[in-house]
């Protein structure tokens, strides 16, 4: 498993958040709510979609699949001057990230993320940082396709 270590500049996003847990994962429902409204976001930057997870500070102390977190379906914007009805704004603070490329459909995702948190991260010189995690769904992302690719961004800091 290979990561590229990158410093992210602050990002502003507009989208729809939803509370969920890994045991009661509602990402499909979230995206079904967001996609019909996505074109209401004015001044969108780029064509990528952001799938964002905002965890409490103690979320990763002891993983519990029933613990809730906030998941976002969003796009980047240069400012928050106009926020469509039913959507919210979020700032992803600048900082260091480990960036992984995930290839495949959703069936391999649990093992992929488990490897990041139980193998790559503990053997690295980094620890998890308390900032949003996210995936960038770009032009190579194709839901349900075994040839799909997405970028997985994990917030880190030096130990």
C-alpha cells in the first residue's frame, strides 16, 4: 500500500451532510439526495465530487461500527456567497494528508480502509489528525465498476 504525502490548501465545499454509521451506512441515500440538486451550486470549482467524513475527536480511539459520524456529498467552491436551499457549507482546513488511490468497486473498500488504519498508519511516521477525511470522485470514478478509481485522503500529522 503506497501513499503520497500531500499538503492540502484549505477547501470550501457546499453539499448535503447526513448522520450515519458504518453499521447503518446511508451513502447511497445521501448521493441520491445530492445529485439531482448538484447543479444548484453556483461557481463550482472543477468537476470532481467530494465524499467527506467528519468524525468526532474520539471516534478512532476505539472503532465502533455503530458510532455515528457526518458524511457529506459535496463540490468545491471559491466562496460561500450563495448556498442553495437544503445545502450547507463546510471548510476543510489546510494540512497534511496521506493520499491513496483506490481501484475497484465498493466491495473491496472495507479491506482497503482496514489496511490503511491497521497496517499503513501504525507502521508510518504519522498519526491520524482531527480533520475531515474525504474521497475525490473524479473522471475515473464509476460507481459499481471494477475499473473505477478514486483518491482517498486521510488527514495525518507527524508522530
